[in-house]
């Protein structure tokens, strides 16, 4: 314990008592030191009550109490009044939160260092008395979110360090209140989303880092990607934004991803047909297209080497922006040996009436050459995208072909009871193996192998989500060839109204109530029923001497017998 320092040290301006085992300090220890500018108490065993009881230090400009035993919230009266204090170091303690109006006696503070604590909550107006603050270090804490009201009074703040926390998103609440912000460090958080209004064109930063965050590079990052590319940041800072999802952009630098590749929707992968990586030689070509307002007639040209062949299916894809969505899938039956000319295949598109006029569609037919039905003999021929109008003209282009099975789509539904049902569409349907993975916050939750012929599975016991469901075909060979996975994101569907199970429970409850009521009514009726008294045969006094009543005589005779 340190008592009051000698009166003869009035000109002392620097005190360093670091790395001792000091646990107590007398409140007036530094009372007669009018020139004290720097006080260092790092690496001791000081607690918040000891610091709070100190008398005001009116001349101190720098205070270091890092690596002590400061446990609990940082409040308005945690430190004594220090009008001249500019720099305070509170790192490597166990502070748990920052209360409203914290450090209100430090009106001249310009630097606040709170790294390596256990702070998880920053209350609204936490820094309302620190309007001169320029640098704030909150790295290595447990902060999940920062509201706009928490930082609303830091008009002069230029440097903010939030590395190694648990932030989920970069939002306008974090940036817009800080009018003079020049440096923002967000490395090693859980940021997957950057709000479109978080960084406006007028926001100018000299230093900005976002490495080691699970960025989801979808269409919502378009404005952030544009801001990042057009900013004056150095190349290293720009390269700190790295995509984690979707899988097609994994480990890619955001500034190098074309804006057209930042897609949204249930499926974030490429369209099912258009982007084939391996261009096979076309063996089926659309020769003629006719639409009379009701029916679509397609005439295909089939190359000689395809014959003999059989038909398998026809697919219709609708163009939606940069994607193509499967809208129709129907079986198609034909045999080239029964056709007048096997080189010409005429097809009427089933359910043509359900397609919308003026919309743009691509038509694909699937054949099996040599009459076989396996992935080796499969041929897929597709048309160009054609508007659904009468007398539409087609262009002769090389069509797409595909022989190997692949995941076309994934349907996933997470019920309110935590049951995740997955149905995978594999085309063509052949003998192959699927790799199915469930991810939660980019961490592998479950993985299993499935047959392509039975691509359905249900996971149980899951929570709110969101979850990433990814599937890809494993192609056998000398070494396993994993095709690019297709992924969807699924959230728990909240239960609305009464479910079948709810109705069943209510019905059982009502039946039980009725049975209990009936039982009580029956018991009550039995208990209240009058008791049957033993009959007695007698003659009234006024009837004595007269002839006995026939009923009495009969009963009497019975008694005698």
C-alpha cells in the first residue's frame, strides 16, 4: 500500500510504479504533486474501488492502469475527476461493459485504450462526455454490435479499432455518426454483411481493413464493392475484403469480382444450363421454331452419328436477368427407328399454354444414343434463348451438350420444429454419388454421402439457422473428382396458426375433459339417488276387521311359504 508521497516532491512530473504487486493506494497519495503529468501503474493488482477513491488529479495528462484487476463495468464514476487527462490505458483488464456516460470526469480525453478486456455491451450514449476523443481502441473484446447512439457524441474520433470481436455486420450505425473517421479496423470478426448505406461515396477513409471475415459476396455487396474499388485506400487495404461465400467466389478478392457475379436468390450458383465449363461438340441443333399462340413446335436437326437414339426428356428454362430458371421438365418419348427421317426430330412442348407470352425461354432436349440409358450415351441439345412470340426468328448457334450428371437444384425447408428436409435434383439421373454438407456460420455441421437415385434426406434437431446446404456430384475415377457444389441458404420457418400436431393435442385434451366431466356427473348421480327402503306390509288401523286387501293377502301367503 502506498501512502501520501513526500511533500518535497512538488515538482515531480513523472511517476512509474509499474510491474509491482500494489493492491491499495491511499486516496490522497498524489495530492501534493501539482506538476504530475504522467502516472503509470501498469501490471499491479489495483481494483476499481481503489481507483475510484483517489482524489482528483487536476494536472495528470497520461494515466496507465493496464494489466491490473479492474473487474466489472466502466461507469461514470469509475475514475476521479481529471480535467487535464488526455491519454488513459485500460487494456488487459476484465472490464465487462461500458455504461452510459462513462468516464464523465475526463472531459479532455483524446485517447482511450480498452483492448483485451471482456466488453460485450456498449450502452447508448456511453461516450457522451468524451467529445474530444480522437482514438478509441476496442480490439480483442466480445462486442457483437455497436449502435449509432453509442458513438453519437464522438464527432472528433478519427481512429477506431474493433479487431478481434464478434461483429456480425458493418452497418451505418457504426460509421455515419463518426464524421471525421479516417481509420477503421475490423479484422477477425464475424462480418458477412456490409449494408448498402454503411459506406457512402462521401465516406473517405485513409485506412480500412476487413480481413478474416466471412464475407457473403452476393448482390447486397454491390455498393460496398463499388465504394471499395473507387476509394483511395492502398492496395493492401482493398485486398483485405475476401469472399467466403458463395463457394464459386471463395477466397476471391472482392475488388476483383465483377459486379455481375454478385448474385442473389435462393441459388447463388450459375444457371443450370448456360455456363458449361467444357464445350462439347453439338450433335442436336434447333432447326425451326413455331408458335401459334397456344402450342410450341420445335424441329431439331440430329447428326448422323447420334442414330439410333431414343428420347428421354425436354426442359424449358426462363431467362430472369443474368440467370435461367427451370420452369418445365417433362418426359419425352421417341425412337429414331420409328421416325421417317431420324435426322429430323419434331417435338411439341408440353404445357405450352402455361408459358407467358413475350417472356424469353431456352428449350433443351435429352437423347440417349444407341438406345442406351446411361450417362455415357446421354446427349443434351439446347436452343438459344427465344422470346415467346409468334413467328419468332431463331439463330443457328452451337448448343450446349452435357454427358455427366450434376446438381441442378436444391430444395431445402427448415421447419419450426428444427427438421431440415432436403431434396436434390440431379440431372441426368444415373448411378453416381452425392456429397451433402450442412454448414452453420461457415463451420461444417454435418456431412454425408448419398446416392444420386435417392437424393432426399432429413436432418433433425436444428435451431434457428441460417444454414448453408451444399451438394455436389462425386465422379469416380483414378482420383475422386468433386464437381463445383451448389448451395442454398435456409432459415427456420416460423409456425403460423395451428399445425396438425396442435389440432391433435387440442382434440385429445377436449376428449379427456369430456370423459372427466361425464365421470363426475355419473358418480354424482349415483350418490344423490334416493335409497330404496325395505318394504313393510301392514294394514291401517281403520281397516282392521275388514277383508284384507288382495295384494296384502298375496304377500302374506308368500311370507308363510
